[in-house]
C-alpha cells in the first residue's frame, strides 16, 4: 500500500496563561492511499486538533512547535500559506465538526458551494455549478437542494451538503471530523454509509475522527487510538476489536454500550489535563496493569505485529 | 392505577408560536395523548426518542415547569399542580432532576460546595458537622475525593466531575423520583458506564429514575422498562429485554437496525434509502390525527394516515400500530 500522507512527530500546542496546553504532543502516523482511517479517543485527547494541525487551519493561540507532514513528498507545514491554500479542497479537504451548523443561514446552498469551488479554482460559474451538481448527486442529493436555504434541510441533510462540498473538487483525502455526532440514528447510518461510498466509489482516502467506537467498527479499515495527545495503538479494525492490546483500548471497548451485551465497564479516574500530562506513560494513573517503569519512562509506539503498533511496556520496549 | 408513583393520563401539550397578525401564527403539538405510569416500586424507566420527539417536554411537565394543555399528571395520586400549590417544598424534595449539560447548571461565581450546601439548607437535611459529614459521604458515594472537590470553582473541574457532583447532590437529598434528562450525552465513554451504574445504585436506595435519552444503547444498559416516543406519541413500551430483542413497532425496528454495533464482524448489510422527495425538514407543526411515523413507514396503510391505532398488548409489550390489530 502506498503511503499518501505521513505525519512525523507532530506537536500542536495552545498558548495559555498557565503555559502550553499540549493538545497534540508528538504524533506520528501514516495514512495509506484508498483506506478509511479512524481516529478514536475521548474528548480532549487531541483528535480534532491533530486534523486541524495537519491541514494547518488553526488560529492563534494555537501553534505548531515542531513536526512534519508529508503529502506526496511535499512537506506541508513549511509551505507558504498561499501554496497550502491551493492544496486544500483540491487535494486535502475537510468536513468540519458540527458541519451542519457551518453553513451560512441566509445564503442559498448554491452560492455557498460555488463560492467554495471558485475560490480554489479558475473556472467559470457555470462549470462550478456543474461540479456542485455532480457532487450533490454523488452523495445522493437531488439538484433542487441548490435552490434551498440551509434551514430548509434537516441537520443530517445539511451535513451531507458539507460532505458534497468537500468532494466538489475531487480531492485525494477527505478529513471528516465527528461527521455523525448530533444526528438521529437513521441519519447517522446514512451519512456513515455515504462516507464509506467516498472510498468505495470514488477512491477517496478518508480520515474519520469520531469518539464513538461503533462507527469506527462500521466503516474503518484501520484505527488509531489516541489518548492525552499521543497515539497509543494503531491496527486494523478487526485486530483492534478482537484483540485490543493497550489497556486503554481494552477499557475503551468495554465502556462502549451496545445492544448485543448488557454489560458495561467504565475506566476509573479522570482524563488528565493537557497543561500537565502525567509523567511516563500518560495512561498510568488510570491503568490497572501499571508497573514501576510506567511512571518513569514514556513507552514509544512500536510495531508488535505487522501493521500493528502499540505504546505500552506490557509489550516490551524498555 | 392509583398506587403508581407517577401517572400521565392522556396528556397533550400544545405550544403556540407567536407570529405577526395572522401570519406565522401556528401551533406545535409537542405531546399527543401520552399515558404511562411509573410503578411505586423503585424502577428505572427509560424514555427513548430522537430530537424533537417531545422527551424534554415530558421532563418539564414532570417538574411542573409547564402545564399540560389537556390530560392529567398525577404524582402519588395527586395532580402536580396541586402539589406545587400546597406542598411545593415536599414535591421538589421528592422529585429531582439531573440536566444534560454539566457546564450550565453551576453558577461560575460560587464554589461547587454551594450546590450541596444549598440542598442541605433548603430541605433542612442536617446542620453543622453532621451536614459536613453528609457532604463528604455523598461525594465519596459517587467516587469523588471530597478533599479534591470541595472549595473549587466549577471551571476547575471536568465535565465528568461536575456531573458526578450533581449525582452526589441526589444522593444527599435522596428524592423519591429522579428525572435524568440526557445525563450522559456530554460525558466520555469511559465515564458513562460509571455514571449509569450510580443510577442503578440509586434504585437500591429506593429512588426511581426516569431516564430520558436518545441513545437506545445506554437505555438498554440500565432501564427496567423502555418507552419509545416519536413526534409526541408513544409508539411502543415494555420490559427492556423484550423491546430490544423483539421490537414490534416498525419505528423501533428501524431504530434498532440503524444503531452501529461495535463489532466489525457485524457491519450493516443493508443500505438506508431516503426518499428524496421528502427531503424538507418535517416542521413538527402537523396536527394530523394519523400515525406520526406514517411518512417513513414501509408498512404504511391507508388507515394509518388519518387514524392513530389504539394501544395493543402483544406478549409483554404494548404497541400502537395497526399491524397488530
């Protein structure tokens, strides 16, 4: 498999009066061409910030102290903003979190879609409209949607408009941040399947950020588990669900409610603060397998089986 | 019927939208002919519905924040308006709520201790050192360390901690009925289970819970009975296990098959097909007497459009659907 995007030791910090909030603190990962990669983790673990860092769409007080992002051999973070802007949407596009609320309520969908297309390409209004129509068609929306205002559509449909907007210019990678949060279950299913279609029908690589493990199980090929600004485990969806290695992954999976089993187990303790991550392994204060070394030394993410990496001293690596 | 804790008898609620002159004046039927009861034995009853289905209206009616347009709500055999007129304090002591948002219920200017002290003062629970002991005990009961919590301000605590302080407040007051309106939707997965376990514990203390949620999964985890509400109508109800394993109403079936299973070996095999001619958002303003699910139901019959089926008992469940006539 070809690597389409590679993130190397990316750090994304926020400046605060109490010091740096290290939301993303040294993440390395590879995205393969044509896959659906899920980024899972609880609120505050840095999963959305990671995507914002990769796409460089953050604003101060957020900044990137170090790290590299390679896309097709180009290092993105050192690109001048004007050049990066040309890559966005055409190559790397984004469906923001809560995107059903990101449309302008007083402008018709048509104008909003075409505005996006025309500011990233040099084509005429008519051509842009055709692109918008075909994008809507690909997510299963009728052409009359163009004539509507956002409030005439339900939240799920607005979200699909945003998915359509993200694929107007036929990008290589779509980053979808919590694409189904806040929707009714039927809409969730529909939109998840639409995201799956982006890959299956158009070959677009999808990176999906979501806190709900059940959605990852549904469409992802691989999953990254994030905790406290770090990746703790990476593996194929089937491996992660059938044989989670990291104690946090185990805990996370047994905390997922399901109609299949009537038991749940939470993870005791509370999520740490990005202002002051715990020493050593960041999960050690809540971990039931804690050893002495976990408090002192930070485990590195290393491959334990082909395609399977974990950052935990239970699997060696002192 | 009269020995039940809480009874809704044919309750309807209509909200009026204010408009200019004749234009834009309309009504929204939030609840239609809703009847159910909570038994006098402690139990957890879950009300499951999508956004806009009327869940929160039911919550507000129980708390007495709204009055029903028609029908009656009885608590221990007396109507809620009567309770609030004559025994308001007693009613509030017995019926407590946990809201969805653990960020908005605190006054940011006061330390979090205040919510606990207020409860003690308002309800004359205890005084002096006894009160302090109770506060410590209630915080420990929900798994918080009092020393780390007391004296802090809301912004210094995480959402999970704040929501658990709300739980400790319930533990302190020990109401008879707890109304929990989406209490875990803003908590992390790892904390949800712990929170829900406390609701179960409360049952042992004699506290019934009315658990309002959009999430069938968590309802399945803690509820003894489930009611499914859609667009202001209760469509199906019954013991949790029966409703989940053997759903009767087409809407319940659709809900259950749409929920993703956290197991990659059990991915969806079917696809959702949405009728694009019905794209427009359903405004919720319809006052038709038919089944609210009529437009989306694959088994819809002619009579469903203008008639609402009566409640039918099938096995342990009760369902309102013409398929079971």
